[in-house]
C-alpha cells in the first residue's frame, strides 16, 4: 500500500510548514489527487489518520479534491478527457495520448491554528 508512504510525505510537508510558519495545530488539509495518479482516496484517508496520530495534524480533516484526467492527442491535436491511462482518444481512437493533467497529487491548502 503506497498510500502509507504518500501520507507520510504529506505529513512531512505539514510539519515543515508548521515549523516554518509557527502554527501549532492543523484543522484541515486539502489534497488534490489526479484521476490518473494511481492513488486510492479511501486508502489515503485511512493512512493519513494513522500517520498523523500524536502530531500537529492529529484529528485534522483530510479533504480530497478530485482532479480529472486530461491528455493531448498527438494524432488529432486535441485536448481530451481521459478516465485512465492507456485509454483511446474519444475523438479519433488513437492511443497516442500525452497526459497533461490529472497525474499529480499535491497539498493545496491547510487550515491551521
């Protein structure tokens, strides 16, 4: 379950921000997860709760913002929505797609005290 390592990475970002900015408690973390990132949102919620125990983010709410997948079709030169990697272009049927959005995961915002 790589979500555990990802949650530990998110916690490190939160702790680094707390040290830099001087806040003592995190109430909410907004996390953008792309549809093509290969991350299970429910597993992220579970592992986030586990890794934040005893930290500045204990009992913080994890708000997950879904980012849809988008690709550029090299064949027809169109930006298209994709639901998973290796989908065909919905316009021309080509498999020559370059992902341009939706494969990322990032901490978007923190609500702190």
